[in-house]
């Protein structure tokens, strides 16, 4: 599976029970209400779909743009 920016945004929005359009690239996802348990669930789901992301790396860059950059790097490395 190739993870896209819009899929990532939609997955995060689903965890937050929000509309994907309300999640900006530079919004702090933790400030939007994404706690560590939900973030771990996203990491697990993306890993099961073939995109292995490191939770600690995501925690250092808690924005959609930061997470997308990490996801792109992982996918490009394949």
C-alpha cells in the first residue's frame, strides 16, 4: 500500500472524530486532541498496511507535515 497525504489526513481525522479539512499541515496534532494511544493505533494501522513508522520519530514532529515527511521517506526507501 502507498500511503498518501490525504489518506494520512483522513486517518488522523477519523481518530479525532473531525473533518479532514480541519487538519492543517502545520497544526500540532497533540493540540488537536491526538493522544499517544491514538497515535500508536495509527502507527500500528499504517505498519499493517506496509508503511513502518517509528512512534518516537512521529512524537518529535507532531504535525501532519512532519508525519508526512517521515512517511514519504519510508516509502521512498523501499
